[in-house]
């Protein structure tokens, strides 16, 4: 599932007109990496929420900005699995 989420994140960044050349799991989402601004992080969050049924609180923007792509993907996968498990209870 990590590969699927990572591919979706990279495709979303491309659709949002961010360069993904040389982007990998260790690339930061914020400054010194993809350089997403808070509105772009919020847009990425909404795309992920719609695609994977996970939720991000408004106050998590700064936390997400400090993550690498790999850390963000791991967070999405973890929340997706929790949401799937909760839905089966």
C-alpha cells in the first residue's frame, strides 16, 4: 500500500504544478524539498482524505510541512489501516 500512496502523492504534486524531479521518500514536503506552502499542504491533505478516507486536523499543516514524503506516506497508510479496522468493528 505504501507504493500506491506514494505514487498518488507524487501524481497529486504534479497535478498541483510542483516539480517532482528527483523526489523520493527522503524529500521534505516543506522548505528544502518540494516547498509546499500551507495552502498546498491543505490541498494535498484534502486529496488524500478524498482518496483514502483519512482525516487531518487543521492544526496538522505545520506538522505535515516538516515531514518527508516517506513519513507522510507512512502516516496516511497508518490512518487508512486504522480507519479500515474501525469500519469493520
